[in-house]
């Protein structure tokens, strides 16, 4: 059974930082591209950051502007999202996604991030 479990969300003041983690099981982690998406209230889900393989191609959403960093530890089957200089517009549910470069995509349940003024 495939499982993606996000953690690290919470409430933070504007300008603060959070580090999200997504720990996986049931997949060969090194064979998957890992990404973070978010869904803000009333908005579509959007890409935050994607990392194809360790030391591989990285993609960030335009709104990131150098504030976030994605990283993965293949020994821990975990992908991270370090978020700094958070803004109220970053308030969203953040989801972890695993893609096998083919037909299989798995999602976590999400973790809430709330940034107050």
C-alpha cells in the first residue's frame, strides 16, 4: 500500500518559516519524481516545487521567488519543502505528490499552512 504522509504545517506570522516533510512508503522512492503542490482557498491546485531525482532537475512556481527550497533524502524516503519569508498569500493546504514518470501518481492528504498578518 502506497502512503505519502505530510507533516510540518501550522500557523506562522508573515515573514516566518516552516519546513514541510513528506515521508513515503510502498514505493521505490528513488524512482519517483517528487513534488509539492498547494491549494489556496477557492483556487486550483498549483505546483510549488518539483524535484525529479536527487541532484536532478528542479522546478519552482513563479510565486516562489527564491523563498522556498525543495530537497529529498532517498535514504529516508522523504521529500522536504523549506519555506522562508512566508506571506499571507501562502496560506493553503500543501500536498506531496509522487510520480513514477509513467502512469502512476500518488498524493498525500495534505498539511495546512496558515500565515497570519
